[in-house]
């Protein structure tokens, strides 16, 4: 069993594991990072079927339903193949399934360690928890996670790519590879230590 399987708790037969065979960075290679919303947008070859090319829309380009409200692509719970980590925003991660984590492996380990000090966990690690009707407070936590990530991306792109509305995902990932992930986690920790999530 791989580290990712142990950490995220995927059952080995889960359909979302199939797409994990193709690194998220490869899936995102033709996409661009939107400076307005921090989302990835653009074409990609579907990891479920390499004969199919799809187009992922960021929040700015989505219709009023957003990626969750549209009919999902085959093999996906919602129409987002890859995103940037919700903590460091420096790593492409797989998405599109309610069981996939919001974080890259390094950040996920820190978040899980942080959550051990809170009953029930303070920071949601995957979307599945937000589907639970008793987890209404988690939706607010996910909204804070999304805002945190968007702010990191906007601040970084403003500093490094002034005047450019969309940046190649690979160019962005190359520019942020020196990001101090632990500093990002400390900022996320501070955000969730000071606000109740439930």
C-alpha cells in the first residue's frame, strides 16, 4: 500500500485511484492558473481515458452552476480534474472525487497532525466530510480553505507575474517550487486555531 493510500484512506478499489496513476502535474500541464480565482483552467487529457480531451473551467469561467452543479464527467463526482493544494498552493493535486484530499502529501501530513489535537478535526481533509448533513459547519471551513488558497495564489502571482491574468500551470508550479510549505501550514494553522469550524 502506498503512502498516499495509507494517509488518505482510499480503499484500493475506489474508482478515483485510477486517475492517480497519472501525476496531477502532468494532467495540469496544458492548463493555466487564473489570478482572479486561483483555479486551474484549460484542456487536459482525461486520465480515465487518454483518448478523451476535456476542458476544465475555473470559478471565473464556470456557468452559474459551477463545476459541482454540472453533469459530472464519467469517473468524476464533479468536473474538476486537478487543483492546487489548499495549503501551500505549490503542488498540483488530483480532484474530482469526494474522497480525494484537499492537500498535497506534505501538507496533508501536517493537517492530520494538527487535527489530532482537536476532537473531530478542525480542518477538513476531504470533501466527503462536507456531504454529511451533520457537517454543516464544515462548509464554512471549506470556504475558508478556498479563500486561504486563493489569497496565497493571488499574492504570489501579483509578486511574480504582475500584469498577467493567466499563467501557465507549469510555469507557476516552477516559480513556486521554493515556497516554504511549513510557513503556509503555520498560516493555515493560525487561521483554524482562531476560528471555530463547527
